[in-house]
C-alpha cells in the first residue's frame, strides 16, 4: 500500500469517527483504536505502512501497551522480526520481579503500568495507536528505562494535536515521538488537520 493510500485510509476512519465525552476528555471511537466497527485488513495494512515509514526498527525489541497498541505492535514485530514486549495495566504474581512497574496518568487511565520482556541493555522502539496527553508514552519510556534498556524510537499513528502530547514527551523524557496523522476534536466532530 502506498503512503498516500495509507494516509487516506486512516484519515477516512477519523473523519467518520464518533466522539464520546469522558470527564474532561473528548475521545474518538473508531475502527483503528476501538474496533468499532471491527478492525479491517486494509486499515491494518495502512497502519503498518505509516509506522514503517516513520521508523528504522533497528533495535533489539519492540514495546507496546496492551490496550490499544497491541494490534500494531504485532504487525511491526512480524514485519521486522522483532521480539514483542507488552505493557499491561495489571501484574502477575509469577515473576513479578522481572516486570518493570511505573505510575501512569493518561487520558484513559491512572494507576500502574507493568512492562514485561525488556532486559537490561536492550534497545527498544515503542509503537502505539494514538498520542494525546503523552501519559501512556511517558510511562512506557519510563518502564523501558527502569528495566535498564534504552528507547531508540517512538512512533504513533495518530496525534491529537490540542493535547500537546508530543511536546510533553520530548520535554519530560527527551524522546521524540513521530506521528503520521494529526486530528483535532471539535464538539462531536473529528477534523483531520494533517496527513
């Protein structure tokens, strides 16, 4: 799939997305992030194309968060033959000493994030579906670093520009996050402002 076709596919999903209001945040509900409707093969291909354009993926491991980033992590891990490490909102009693646990405060969740599968000395790329406030990405970076590894790259498919997450992540962690599609939410509408 061409980059242009991939950008059009993802942009179209956001132009048709619904918006829900949860507390202080307006959130899009769509195929890419919420599987409403079900995540289609063409959308998965578009996501892989856009993420592949942004990253070199010349690292030891790929890291994602389980809730919304996992489908895209699986695609990229398979494409670049990378081991996939997954962060979850819950812990396991078994091998708890091998998990990297950090605090998280994101648009959707506040609590703890537990990252499995990262070892000291690993070089890591993080991928996710969307960056909004930057809370999830900051927690992911902190978890990787707490495990004794280094974040080499961080990529998100979509950026909610008014939340300033990309800038916040750079300021707080020194990691630059790339994005492919920029959106803004106006009331109950989603506007694609850059692709």
